[in-house]
């Protein structure tokens, strides 16, 4: 019975890990594609200025190009920070249990979660810096 339960838990964790990886990869791919489209548009506009009637229209065109990517906003910095907190809680629980397979699994799973969360948060900050995004104003 323990082997079957362990296999089910392993499959669930594997599915969860793959899903999180794919969601993060999709988000980064969208950001990269949006950047490449804008860069290509600006290069074409620089090579052939007659494509754009005036310089005031350029931000309007760029806004239209990235309008579709704003459908499903996800804040990867917050996701990374939450993963770090979940990992820290799992590590603390594993350390508190002190012995056994569950303690070891929680401890090393928490360490892995901290690493993935930190990398996700750092990539999010890097991408926000590269995009030149302003901090989001909070409504009161």
C-alpha cells in the first residue's frame, strides 16, 4: 500500500512541477515575443520612416501590438516570493520533525521550492527592468 501511495504522491508532485514550469515558461516566452515584436517594429520604422505618419503614432502602434498579451496578467515576482515562503515553511516543518522520510522529503522539497521561487522572482525583476516597467501604483 505504501508503494502505491508514494507513486500517487510522486505523480501529483511531478504534474504540479511540470505545470508550474510550463506556466512560468509561457509567461517568459510571451514577454520575450512581445519585446521582439516591438523591437522589429521600431527597426522597420527606423529604416523606413514613411511607414509611420508621425512620431506620436508610434506609442499607439506599440500599444496595439501588445494588447493581446495583457489578457492574463501574472505577477511572477509575487509567485516567486510565495514559493519561497512555502519552501521556508516546508523546510521548517521538515527540520522540526527531525527524522523520518516525511521530514527529509519536506526539508529537501522546501529547499527546492526556495530555489525555484528565488529564480522565478529574480527573473521577474530582471524582465521588469529590461521592459522598463514602472512600479504598479496601488489604489487606495
